[in-house]
């Protein structure tokens, strides 16, 4: 029986970036409530684990001392640093908010707690839904992300002599994690996302395949807007499982953002809960220690439903479609799984197919041979 851990505390969900900001940490609480309603934490193979803040030494596994100091200063309302130097602004993606340092360090610490549970083989998989903040760079915030917990955790694992595969299924390119390991063959990064031609951060093309000893260890699968389940899963299956098998990691780290969902307000991919969970299920089949992280997702009901389904995959269980009584019904939800697929015009679907086929062909030509794949 698979043993899984869910790292959560209500304090992870209480901060507010800005009243009109699309990143709403309350989505973490909605997910926890839904899982609790299904009795997910009452099972013998499920551990509910309390997080802790990351230490400054741990934050320095990626971030510069000056940046860490600036985030702490901004969080306290001090004015010793210019926010613009670190990509913070009142009305932009990265606002300064009260308690910012504490919130960001707790989310990062939650990922490190999960990483240690997996590395020590105390569980088969650990899920930190507050993690997956993959855009932050060593010296600045980016894309709603203050500290880059996936990159910090991967550095923590690599320091233990482990080879790590990182797979990012967020609709946005996992640029910060890619940059952190761009020349490192001990870490394979794979990101499947809406093309940077159409979506932030404007990166993540097939030609970004790593440098030096890391050439071929940075893999990007950009997709056309309005790509739906079938085509998404075709591209995923053509690239991700073969590369993971060839790389044979000691640990799998996944960023499971669900802003690829068809009604997400910030993106244009057209996944349903079924398409999303099919990808998560495929990742679970690798059978190596698995650190799973959250990520993007701005349709709050879809986030709660899809991350609940994802934790079901980790527990090897199927939740019933009928929602627990009183849980999340205030969000207008009726069933756990989708019952309809979005309509994609035929000409758009054809453009998406052409784009995906070109992407996969380029990866097989440029990257597969570097891993001994034909």
C-alpha cells in the first residue's frame, strides 16, 4: 500500500497578496477542507504533517543573502531597500504584503519537510500544495513567487547525492527551476506548458535545452493555446515517460499547477479534471520516491477538486464524485470530476495539433539522442 503525506497547516492559507490579486492562498484551505470531507487524513496510509519555516541557510540554497534580507525588510514595512530592484511593486504581479517573509518561508519549509520525508523513505510520496512557486529567481521575485521552493528542495536533495527529475505541468513555463539547473546533468527538468509566445514568462522553447554538461537535461514542451486533453496527453506521453525512464532518477519532484484548467482566468489551455489526473497518474507510475508540489491555479473550485483528485492518486484511491455534505458547495461545485469538455473550434484544434507535433518532433530530434533514445 502506498504511503502518502500531506503537508499543511491553516497558517499557509491566511495571507492576502492584495485584495484584487489572482493568487489567493485560501484555495489551499478549500483543498484541505475537501480532502478532510472525504476522510483522506483518517486513512492508515495517509499522514497529515505540520510544516515549519525554512531557515535562512536553507533559503540560501538558491537565494542571495541580500534578497533574503530585502524580503524580510519589506515584510516588516521597512524602507531600507528599493522594491523595484527585487521586482516588487504595489500593483504588479509581486506586491509587498504584511507577513510576506513568514508566509514565503513557511511554504518553502513545507516543501523541505516533504522532501525529507521522501528522501528518508518515510513515505512514498509527500504533497505540499502550498509549494511549486517555480518563477522566483536567486535575486528577485517573479510571477507571484517570492522564494523558489522547488529549486531549493532540489538543491537540498542533490546535496545528498541524489539524481532528481523535475516535471512541471503548470500552464506557465517553470523558468526559475530551469535556470537553477541549466548546466547540471544531475537534474533533469521537464516543463509542459502553454507556449511562451502567448503566455508569461515568455520562455520555455524547445531550443532551451541546457548548457555544457547540462545539455539535453532541460526539456520544454510548449503547446498552443486551447490545447485540450487528448492532444496534451499525447505530447506528454511521447516525451515525459521515455525521458524519465532513460534518466532513472532517485527522486521525482513534480509541480502540479492546475492553471492548465479550461476555465482558468489567466491561461488558455483547455484541460479537464480527467486530462489533468491522467497526467498525474502517469507520473505516479514511475515508482520512485515522489515529492509533489502545488503551483498555479486561479479557478479556486477547480484547484480544490483537482488537487483532491491528485492526492487520491497518491493514496491509490478513488474519491466518489458526490461531494461531501456541505464542503465547498458555497463555491458552486456539484461534482468532483468534470462531466463535460470545453468546445474547441476545429480550426483551432488543428493549429494546436500542428504545433504539438512540431514540438514533439523537435524534442525527439534534438534531445532524445542525448539520452540514448532513438
